C-alpha cells in the first residue's frame, strides 16, 4: 500500500520564490517577489533571508537574485547525468558487440 504524505506549504512557497527568481533577468525587490508568489512581504523576506543563508539567493543592493548554491546543485545533477550517459553508452556498445 502506497503512503500519501502531507505537503509542506512553506516548502512549496520557497519553491515558488526560487522559480520566480529563476525567471527574472534582473535582480528584483522583496515586495515584488511577495506580490508574485502571493505572500505577505514580511513572510517573503523571512524566506529570502533563509535562502540567502543557504546560498540559494544573493542580494544586489536591496534586490534579490538566484545565488550560486543552486548552480552547485545543478552542477551535481549534471555530473550525475553525464556519468549515467557514459555508463549507458558503454552498456549499449557492449550489447552491440554481443550480437
């Protein structure tokens, strides 16, 4: 039997903030982010402060943009995918040799 877990709303909102920032070409203000994700500005600023502590968001003056923490996460994902691709290609060549 599959277990259904509750969703954590604050994590969902954090994801919305990160997705919003990912779509911005320029750093943007906390109030603008709050409006975009439909959260009070104070709550949004708390999310942003925590995300900044983690390196997922950085500040440029009084504005916010994605930080290098997310780039490091992506680099790890990409490395894993490249390793998987290399393994799969090797396995496919091995199968071709067996035929």
